[in-house]
C-alpha cells in the first residue's frame, strides 16, 4: 500500500489543533520534560508542507515530479524501514514525522516507549492511513542502520530542515526517461482507491478552514465526493471576493488573483495562493508537452491578457519554465507581428483563441502565400473541423490541438495528436471532472450531462463539485498515445439552449449543421419586436455564405426555425433572420476575447 504525504500532514494538523486548544496538555508536558522546548512549533503543519513541497518538487504530485526541461518524471519511493535511536526526543520526533510523510515504516528504539506510543497514537487519531510504526527498547536488533537526525534549535525553520542531508536519506529517487506524467499516472494501480482518495481527503480538510465549507462532511474514499454539496455559480459569486471572504482561509495573502471574462453578469475574482499557482504550473507543463510543444519551439502567445484575465498570465508562467522561446503579444497581435515573428524569429507555434487567430492567419496567408505554422494550439472556444483542415492544408500545420481551461479552475483537459473533434484527455489529479444530471447526481459513463469540477490542488478559494456551466460526457479510452483512462467529449455550454416557438434548439447542433459553410463563429439571438419573436443567426466565415442558402439549410435541419409551429399558422408571430459576416465581424468581449454564443433579449439575459 502506498502512503501519501498529505495524509501525514492531516495527522500533524490534527495534533497541532489539539495542542493549541489544550486537549493534549499531558502529551505536551511529556514532550517538554523530554527537552522538546516548543512542541507546538514541532507540529507546525504549514512549515512541514513547505518543506515537503520543496523536497518532493510538489507534495500534490507525489509520488512523481514532472521535469520541466523534458517530458520525463522522477519517481519518489520510501526507502522502506527507518530506525531511530531516541537520544534526543526533538530529533526523534522530526525523524518520525518526516519518515512517515515519505511512506516509510518506522522503528523507534527508546528508553521511554510510553512517549512514542502516545505520539504515534495521537497522530493515528486523525483517522488517515499512516505507515507502520513500533517502539522497541534501546539496542534492539534492527534490519537497517539507524538514521542520524541532528538536533535543531527550538526556533529553527522546519521547512528548511526538510532540505537537510538527513531528510534526503528517507526517499529514493528514480528517473523514468521517456515516461510522461500522464503515462505513469494512467498505469498506476493505486489511482482511485489510493491516490485520488488521498487528494480528496486533503482538499476537504483544507476547505474546512473557510467559513463556507466549515461544516463539510468527512470523506475517506474517492467515491465519497458525491456526498459533498454542489457549488453553484451563484453561490460562488455570493461567497467569494469581492462580495465576501467566506471562501478565504484567512492565511496571509500570497499568489495571484484573476478575474473572469464576465461574458455574463459581474466579473468574479479567483484567488490562487502561491502554492496553488505552483501546482497549476507543475500540472500544466506536462500538458503542454502532450499538446505537441517540444524543447526549442518558438511560440507566439496571443491569449488574452490584461485586466487580471488569466489566459496570458497563466501560460506566461508555464512557458517561462520550459525550454522554449515565447513571444507574448497577447490580443494586440497584428498580422505584421505574426509575419515578422515567423520570418525573423522562425516562430513555429501559435497559441490563441480561434476567434482571434483564424482571421489573423487568413489575412497573413493572403499577404504571404508561403506562410507556414507548424503547430496551432487553441483554447477558449471550439474550432470547426473545416478550420482545422484549412490549417493543415494551407499552413502545413502538423499539430492542431485544443486545451480546455477555465479561469476558475485552470486546465480541464487537452488533446494529444490522436484525439480529434472535442474529445480531450482529462487530468483527474488536478481537476476531477464529474458528469451529472440537473440535480447533481452522477450519470452513467458515456451519458451526456453537466460538468462539475473539483480542484484537487487549489486550496485558497476551493472549488468542490463546482458546476462550471458546460456539458460533456466521459468514457474510458485506450489512446494510441499510450495514455489510458477517462476522456471528456466537450459538448458546449449548458446554457447554450435556444428556446423558440416553445421548443429547444441546441447551439452546438446549429454550429455543427453550418460546417458545410466553413463557419468559424456563430451567435444566436432571440428578441422581440412588438408581439413578434425574432430569431437572428449570425455567422462568421472566411468567405461569408449566401444568407438564403444558410436559411434553407437551417429550416431543413431545424423545422422550428421555419414556418412550422404548433398553433395558428395565420399568426405572424415569428421571424428568422440571417446575418453572414466576414471573420472578425462579431463583437468580442474586451476581457476574454470570446464571442457571446447565445443572447436572449426577451429576458435581457446574455448566455
């Protein structure tokens, strides 16, 4: 059975709280009598987390550390059994905690066995899985040489102590060349019962530090997540900054704050602590490699930035760790910029949103017919198959890959070179994705439903079973890239429902139906004029199609858009309008760069 450092951290937090509240006065007195001058300081879970995070290159990625210069990983394993000779109680205590954190069995050889039995017992009272531990008499035969743990002054920093030479003797490191983080995780037999369960336990405990989640029930297994309440967008807005601090832990402020694109309603502000941000970057770098980025690539980053929006900010942090050259133009990129960067800097990768980069690339192609872009990585909105074909045929793109991400929770999924359309690999170690019905109950595998995300490595402003407003379905897939496990087929916004003549039309179905016209962007608006209801369909395409042809196709595919209705046909109550625009003709959100998919003027609600 593999043990996880987060469980030991939960046990230390339990003892820390009990000492601070006076519930362990007897143990505290015994430790002081054994010359542990400040027991509470030795059970400082915050310092222990920082130290383990540095030692392991990421507590939340344990037992693997992704390497930023390659797509390889380092694997951490316990050394097995650790023997501690109890000459100084303070050193023995530190040795026990760190040895257990790294999954080792511990034998304490001591003349004061009652003390160490009690320490082990109070740690186990936290109810989390911990390694084996026993106490024997001094000089008892042991299978290995005892570990020498140096004494520390009472005010010494535990986080720094975790970097000492003795701490490195508690873990074995193995380099796995050619093995990516996604590959090694997909082959791990301890995936759900062990690894994900430990992550969920730790998240729930950290979330309870916030007023909003203070009464969150205990979780033990990964399946227990369905017992936790769904976080609706309205609740997130009401209980997070700037409206409230109910989702704040009260820890000292660190890290980065992002704002949502606010395509509807007021913007939200998303807090990432320093460790949250580090976790996001650690998880994103292997994903970028999986998307097709390689060492030595030259990347034009056109994702939107400014105004605290996250697209440019997050990718800047990620690309700066990688052996690539990046040109962060943001949304202000021009055709001249792109032509200069591809010609003079040999830029070979373009990163951006389809709504921005497709018009840019088509204009650039007209100006320089020989333009080539080796890789196009996009996110924010889906890209049509006809646009992907154009990129491959006209620009020679051998990689056209999609990232699924959200400001609220960062990356949700990615496409390798073997996945197409809107199917993405998911990283449940970072954002655990559930597919549920409207009541929040999980649906059967392969069934479409609403998406909930649980950020397993974001602890400030935690997101637990957050309904992000997207639809999809998940199913098991053994991919040709070598990664096996769940994939997500993204089905669009859950609010992309168009109610017209008392019937429902799905935005995504309309978008798919228009593929024959090479439509890149689609906007559907429902409004009223007097007593009449108006359905307006607006398209963007490199060569705007004939409006009459679009109308004919839509009426054929969706009879409700034509003359069909369930009531008196003599009533002139409805009208279908078609507007065919050139690329760039639809207004973009000034923060996110997105086009509003569905606008319902009848309710004055923008979806």
